[in-house]
C-alpha cells in the first residue's frame, strides 16, 4: 500500500493490486480475531437467558430456544448480590478518585525538571516496577496498619501505580510552561496552578487512567480474598467466585418460589459483573488513545 502526504494528512491508495490484497487480508484477519473475542461473551449472554434444560443439553448456542429471565430475577432480588454490587460500585468510585488524586499530586512535582532529588525519586519509582514487595509482605503491612476487614485495604495498597505515574508525569511535562508562568505571575500557588491550569488540560490522560483504575478495582479478586473476612463486606468478584464454585447462591439468599436455573445464574452473574464496565468505556473511549499516546511520547 502506498501512502502519500497531502495537506498534512496521510491518504492511502487502495487501487493497487498489492494494496487491495493487503486490505482484504487485514479485514479478514481483524474480523476473525474480533469474532473469536466476542463469541464467549455472546455465549454467556445466551446462557443467562436460557433454561436449565437447554444449557445442559446443548453444548454451544448463541441464542436460546426459550428465553427466561429467571436467573436475572433471582440474583437481582438477592440481598447478598445487591449488597455486593453496591459495595463494589462505591469502592470503585472512591478508589478511582483517590488513585487519580494521589497520582496527579505526585506526578505534578516530578514533572518539574528542577525539583531537588527528582532523579532519585524517579529511580525509586522505577525500582518498584521491577521489584514488587510481594503478597505476604504487603499483607503484613496492611495488617499492621489495621486495615484488615476494611475497604481501605482494597484501595490504599494500589493508590499509586508506577506506570500510570510515569505516563501522567510525562504528560504534565509536555504542557506549555508559559501557562504556568502566567498563572504564577497572577499570584496562583502550585496547588491552584495544578487544579486550575494543569488538570483541565489533562483530561485525556486522566480519563484514560480513570478507566484503567476503575476496571482494575472492579475486577480485583485477590484483594477482597486476602483482606476481607466478613462475608457481609464481600465485593461482586467474591460473590461471582462463590456462585461459580457452588453453582448457585444459598436458598436463603434467593427470594423466589421457583428454583432458578443454576447454570443460568452463573452466566447472569458474569453478565451483571461485566456490563457496568462495558457501559463506562464508550464515555471515555474518545480520550483513550489520545491520552496514552501523548503521555508516552517523552520519557
């Protein structure tokens, strides 16, 4: 495929034989990969709407012969599931805001090239990317801080991610220095410059890492497993693990007179645990690629 530049825009020429072959192969390959990626999701969605008999008798299907919402009605009327869902939403929202705030507060001073000790601090940050503390030392620290059986144990140990910190720091470095100097001449202090000048110009990278943080906390399974002993504080991933391991919630947790399909409940819980993340992605997608590329250009 030949590419030419005209008026600062790249245009591709498709009328050559090699270009057409490349495009056909590329489209077929991408459609195949996309189909393989979406098939499991469609199967789980179909299974969540199917009867127990159909799930156990048909090895694979993408649409049920008889649609039933019994599985969704069972889990959405379950006090255990609703409590876990609300808990996960609150922990995800609070954790994402805390992680973004702490990462931005650390990235802003590190973006100043004249900050004393900047190289040493950055070396320590990079060191933690290569050599992490490990599960047992982290657990002992959380225990000594009195965070066991607390939702803070799900948020604070992951409050600042080194990779995210470096990307956001690089993004801050690329912002025009004249804007900060103008604000400083007008009497703004560093915190005011960060909140009124830097952060409003950093929406793409902040939106990108807000999505990363939110998905990470939402899907986190190990932290609740390690730090939460009280079952009333379990998050959605712990309930999902319990359902998939035991085939269903306990009868006391389900407010229904008709036994729901056990396999259908598994699929329905997976769908309910997945859909909120899928719904959040379109609102942040327009910032996603831009935020990652701009922040990773300069080291």
